[in-house]
């Protein structure tokens, strides 16, 4: 027995992650909704995307923990032998564990090959202690910092896959129907939700394997889903690293979500974020007004922003606090459909998923497919959803 193996399951990290032949072919399915909706309708609609890929399915529910006064960690442990040790690590990071409970009924551990999946109620340190430890005053930023550090340091042993005060992410290395069953998601049907993100299929790039890689990828108040594979993944990662933003899951998707968060929090408008991530072709730049050309050239001259370009086939949907944004690559190599009315906004990788969700919700929508490289944005709070114009900035 070596450190490479789990003492409780006797599986190598590679075998636990699916092995060399464990990664199925296919394409990711995406579906997101914001506003006033029923969870059962969205889950039912998303199942029509299951044919795109067999392995890996996850759901993020915004505001599921709306009424709690603490942070909610969902943690998967590759071995039960490590739980006590890693709980102590959280304590040494200044986090106080109020309560913990198993998120999965015992019978599913016999039916499926699962890691141990736990829910923790977490209290961050006092403002004074946060300043002493990390020179950080904001609780959410502190949580995000220590979670990223934990995930990177212990990536072969555990993953904190949800760490929000308000939101919850639920994922498995199986199909969506299995994810729903394993977490008994019907029990959450009558909870309050502002938004929901669903992803089907394990990501294209290797990351840390079948359990460490499934989406939605969630870190603090950021969550995202992505379809495609980016040739720009290394450039994207380097830009974030220079900003001291850690990548812990190891997929190309993670860099997109964290870049969008950085740009939103830095006060860039939706139009500027579109320019940075979905770079324009030269002929498009020539058609822009002179003032816009100069603004665009200034952004492109920034060495960090220049590295955030998304190259390759991709559709991505990212949730940052109360803001939901979606976009495709500039070549339109991945499909993207949007449906809206005065109650909800639906975004998906296929029209039929959006239309199915509207059907199950008994809603009529205005449907459109955004043009190549175009960004769409919505705010959602207390179930009220609003479409954002191009000039909108998060700090307005």
C-alpha cells in the first residue's frame, strides 16, 4: 500500500478518475434559467440533452441557502480515512464548522461507486482575524481564497465543489437522472430559487478526473457551465495566475468563469467583456465608430486582457452574484439559444432544451440565437429578472 492508493477503497487516483479509457466521447449539454420557475420543469427539460454525453452531470441552485447565516460547503472526499484530517485543515484556515451531515443516503454508497459527499455549515473568522491571516476584510473573498488554496493543495484527496453563502452545487460522475436520485433533488422542489445552471457530461480537458472535473464549476459566489474545448486555455490560465487568481479544478472552463468574474468585478461593461473574451475580426473593427475603435485598441493593448481571449469552439454561461451572462465563440462553432419573457430567462446549448423547459413551465418565450461572439446578460434577485444592455457595468 502506497500513498498513491486509498486505504479504504484501494483505488489509484488514475483509476478513481476513470483511467485512460474512462472518458466518454460526446458534447456538453447546457441549460440555465433565471427568474420565477419550478425546479422540476428545468430538470425534466435538461434530460433531453443527455444524449450528448453519458458521464458527468451537475446542478447549481442559486439561493437554495437564502435564509442561512453561514457559508455552505459541499465537499467530496476520495477516502473516508482523510475526513478528520482535512476537517482539521479547514480549522487551521480559521474556519469554524458549525454542523456537518452526509448529503447522500447510505443506500447509494452501495449502489454507486461514490466518494464521501458531505455538507458543512461554515463560519469564517472575525474581520480582525481575516486581516491578520490574509489581509482580507470581505468574508466572501476570504472564503474563496481559502477554498481555492484547499482544493489546490489537497486535489488528490478532496474537493470543495460548492462554497457559497447562498448557492448550492450538486454533481456526480454519472447521468443527470443519477445526480437527481443520489442527492434526492425532489426534496428541494419547494425551496426558493433565483436561478439554476445545469451541465451534462464530464469536461473535455482532463483536469483531475471524472469526480474532480464535472460542472458546474463553483467557487464562492461564482458558478459556470461550458460546452467546447479552448485552444486558448494556457493563455487564459497565465493571465489569471498573473492576477494571483488560482485555478484549482484544472479545466479550460474554469479559466473562463474566473475571467468573467474578474472582468465584472473590475467594472468592465458587458460590451467590453465581449470584446475581451470574444475577440473581433479586423473587418469588424474597421466598421466600428472611431471612438469605439480607440476604446477597443486600448483594451487589446493590455497584456493581461489580451490573454483572456476565448479561442476555439465554446458556449459558456456564468453566474456571478446576481448576474448571469452567456456567450459563444466568435466563429459560432457551438450553438447557443435564449428564450425570455417578463418572468424568466432561459439559456441553453440547444433550442429544444429551452423550448422544452418553457413547455414544462407553461410559459411563452421570445426566442433568439445570439450572433457569433455576442454576449447576453441578465440580473436576477428575488425571482425578478432583467435583461442588461451593452453599457451595463456591475459597479453602476
